[in-house]
C-alpha cells in the first residue's frame, strides 16, 4: 500500500472615510481588500462544492464511512487541489489529503471533514513509526476563515497489523457537539504485537479524550482525558481494515 499521507487576521476600517480626497491611496488599498474578500468568498463556495453533505446528527456515521468506504478505496478518492490547500488549509499536513464531508452548524459556520494521511515520518509513538490516517475536521466561518479543528477516527494504513487506531462517538447538545475519542495503541512493533501474523489478545494503552465544539464561540473545549490499559484483539474482517477491537 502506498504511503499517504490560523491565521487570525483582522483589518480596521481606516479613518479615510472622514476625508477620502486627502488620502486616495488608502481608499484604493481598502477597495482591494474588499475585492479580495469577495474573491475568497466565491472560492470558498467552489471549494465546498467538492464535499458530500452530512448533517450534524449524522456525524456518528463517520465511523462506517471511514472503515467501509474511505480506507479500502483510498486510491479512488479525490485529492484536494493545491490552490485550495494554500488558501484554506494553513498549518495542516496536506501531503495526502482528500475531500470528505460538509456540515453546517447551527450558527451557520461550516465544518469540512477531510481524510488526512500522515506518512510514517510524521507519526511516532514510543520510538515506533506509525503510518496513520485520520478524519480531520476544520470549522470555517462563511468567508472561509479557519476557526478551529479536531480529529476523529484514525487507523494505521501500512497494510500490516496496526499498533494504533482511534474510534469516536458524538453527542449533539443544544449549543455544542460533544466528541469522545478512544485511542488504542500497543506501543509495540508489528512483530512484537502480533506473533506469526495471527489474531492475538493484547494489552493496549487506551486514551479517552472528551471535548466539545461550542457553537456559540466556535472553540474546542477540553472536558477531560483519561489514560488506562485495555484488553484488545487484532481483527481482520472482510470489509474493514485491520483494527484493534476492545474485548469487553
């Protein structure tokens, strides 16, 4: 298998409105800024058109999308164009990033969810290289300005039994989306984790992270994070990628 993988800005309207004739240069500059914003708005509309629509209450279905449709078919996914990466994906690893889903929040902000692959040189855990793909979601205002981001559902994609995967759950409340991420990792190399390439019961590190996306402020708020051990098994179902399954 192939290895895939905010800027906050503002401008203050100058005082040239008091007497435009005294400072025509500033008037031209501000007209350019307005034109640039209008251009970005149109570009953002075109950018959004590449994503499938997903309502907020359907976020729980991202897990099935991740496992059944995205990971097994990564070669058929549409890569985000460089022109959009430069404008809308600042400070995001975009070596291998693909179109996913568009979700409108109650406050009219837009969540764009991407399949984002991080190559083996990007992710390390306890000295073990892991080649991992996630759903990365970015919240934008209606002009295309990034406001915050979060990550859900992740899996190792090397074609070998994974030492890492993450599952996620969602709860929609009145003014926020509550997200729980469950990250499982054996902290071992592939050979150590799964002797002879067969299913094996393992003791994994489990990190449960609970946070929320506030619809009124467009901010991510940490609620709590818990670390513990969990008994898991490597599973190999036909229609899913290999993953670490919790043994109840």
